[in-house]
C-alpha cells in the first residue's frame, strides 16, 4: 500500500490524500473557509499544533493552494517549526485523528500533546 502526498512548491508541508479528503469534506458546507495551521507555546516540552478553520489567511501567512476546494495557511511564526511536516488523517478505532509527522521534532511529551525542536 502506498500513500500519495500533495507536495506544495514551498516544501513547508505535505498532506496525504486522506488528509486532503478529510479537510475538503470538513469545509464542504463552509464555502470560502480555509484551514489554518499554527503552533503555540504549550505543554511540558514546548509547542502544540493548532488547527483552525478561518475566513482568510493572516497577511503574513504562507498559503498553499492544495486544490480548487482546499487552501491551507501556515502561520508565519510556525513555518520553521513545521517545515517538511506531513499532515495525515488516520482512523484509530471509531475516531479520526489528524497526525503531524514532523521531522523537526526532537522530543515529545508522554501524552503526545506537545513537542520541542532542535535549534
């Protein structure tokens, strides 16, 4: 089984086909909204991922046009933390979970809620 990923030209993030389907379906009834990815200082190791649905990107966001129905904005202060991250959507039992496969992560807390990166 292979996983195909959408690779934006800026190499900030990739989305698996499963993630593209998930976000496209989630926004289907919210025309004009986008997915915005950012990070915040949180938890015992440093940072946490933040996913929001937004009306538009912030003026300094990096914008990735995934397809005609899906735009992902990356907060400018999170670009270096997220560079080369693959965003996936997986089923775990009856739940669906957005996963961040981030090669920049140096350490994660035990519960998986926060992470740190190499400087």
